C-alpha cells in the first residue's frame, strides 16, 4: 500500500476501524490503531511544514513507517478474523 498524505491515511484508518469492529474486542489491536492515528496527526503537522518550505522529503520516512504499521495492523486484523 502506498499512501501519499495524512488525509488518505485518515480515511484508510476509518475503514480499518470498521473492520476492527467486526473482530471480537482486542485491546491490543485498538491500541495499535490509536497509535497509528497519532502517527497520522504528526504527519499532518509535518505536511504543513513541508508545504511552507516546499521540501517534501521530510515526510517520506514517516509515511513509509506509517504504511508499514498499517500493513502490519491489517494482517493482524485478518488473522483475528480467521481465528473466530
């Protein structure tokens, strides 16, 4: 998956939240999603700085980390759904 902005990531997190609601309550997965939402907030702040300075290289590494975290959470949700 390749996300390019915090807005896209936020929309994707909404879909993850819906998928997570279909799984029996698992506090660890909910905590991971909350941490991802925190990462999105930080990326959003960095995007504002990047637009002002016109240097978008500052958000490449955080976006990659965010994509990896979302991918990991997706896999854990899939495993949790398969175990039900």
